[in-house]
């Protein structure tokens, strides 16, 4: 049976239905099934297992590293906040050292301390030593004091 | 409701259910190896059969089939069930065959269906043929395989997906990314091509 094709959708459907009942369609349907080999399946199983293992390791690493990274970030933030705060507070304190003035004060203190030791031994304060040095009044020694020193 | 129309059950128990299949697919989405193994069991031979008839080299077909399931495993989380899992799987297989042909610097040939003005004529199957009387001998199988090998990949794809896998036209259209009308025309041409090639085997039945 030969005829020209009329390619409307309805006609095409009709032709396909006729073909579906034909030997051709049945033969294709009943072709023997291809079988994969055991070696093929074994190789595929190995590849899938390898991918699964890789994924598990990646997940384990992310479980370990994510908290550590999070803590590091938090710590860095905290440090940054406190450093900024300290830097702000440092700016309001009057520095003790003003160039060489601090050094001169130290030297003066040392000399005063040394002179107080020279005058009246340990324990005598620099203020008392200065008072006694600058004073024109005679020393108020008792006789007992003189005799005990000798 | 079947998740995979026309596809073998993923769970072969007597008390399988759509819910059980859905649960299995969910496990596959989570890359559960055991669940994916069952999935492979259900489709390995069918996918291999399809690719084996699309790719002439047997070893290459086996490698491509493995690649199909590897990609399926890697991308199962992206399967959103808008189409059946069979459609999704065969789409992967079809795309890999296309890529392979492209690498081999061949293109899937397009064979057009001529319009009504054409002088082309096609032989239509004789309704007197009785498929039940046909014995599918090894010789006939070999002839069919050879005939399918001579048709274009685009026609062969549709023929295999429809006549062998019982895939509906709409699903085939999604797999090969063409309109349903194109699927039907390709199917018609594929069957006509096969019939023409098998005339020497079919004509004895046709003349009875």
C-alpha cells in the first residue's frame, strides 16, 4: 500500500497508530535486553563509594573547621573592639613623661634621697633632710645622744 | 500513582507503594549509597541498552553508561520531580551521547518529513501482517540492530525511547528538547526506515 503523506497532526497520529500495530514496532520492543557485566557494576560501585567517601570527608572537615573559623572570627572581633576601646581610653590620660622633665625629676629625687642618707642614715625622708639642711638653727642634741654616739 | 510511568518498580516488594518509591528517591537525593544501588539495579540494563544502540563501540557504551549513573548520583539533589526520574535519567544519557558524537565530530543528522507537496512516498505496513506469527529469531534481531544502526541518531533515539522504553511523546519531547510534533514525525520516519530495511524478512508474512 503506497500513498502520499498528508502531514496533518491527525493523519500523523493515525499513521503512528497503524505502525504501532505493525511488526516493526513489536520487533523493536522485543529486542533482547542488554545486560551489564558484573565487572561493570563492580567498577561503578567502587566509583560511587569513592565519591561517597570523599563527600563524607568534606562534611567532616566542614564540621571541624566551621566552628573553629567562627570562633576565630569572633575572637578577632572581640580583640578589635577592645583594642579600639583601649586606644580611645589611652588618649584621655595625661602622659607622665614630658620629654626630659621626667628624667630631671627622677634625678632630683635620687639626689634628695642620697643626701638624706648622708645626713641622717636610712629612713630619713628627703623632706626632713631638706629642712635640716636649709635650717640655720643649731641641732638640738641631748647629752645622751652625744655619749651614745661615742 | 507511579513516579516512573512505564518504568520498573524501584522496589520489587509485593507491598511497594508510591510513598516507598518517593522515600527511596529522597534517600538518593541525600546520596545514600544503598538507595542509589537499588536505583541503578532498576535502570542499568535499560540505560545500557539505549546507549549501546546509540554508540557503536561496546566499551564506550559501557563507559558512557557508568558516566550516566555517576552524574545521576552527583546531581540527584537537583532532581526536582517535575518530570519522572526515568525522563531525567534518559535525558542525561541522551546528552552524553550527543556530546560524544560532537567530540567525534559527527552531528546527529536530521531527516526531515516532507510536506504534502512532496513526491516522496512511503510504504505503509500491511494490515494483514500478524505480529504474533513473527518469530524473533537471532537473525531477525541482528537485522533489526543493523537497520537501526543505519538510521540517523535522532530517529533512533525516538524509536528506542518510544517503542522500546514505552516513553510517552511528551517525555520524549523533554528528553530530546523538541516539540511533540517533531517527536511523532521522527518516530514515523524511524519505523518507515526500519520497515524498508527489513522488507526481506517481513514480506513473506505480508504476502500470506
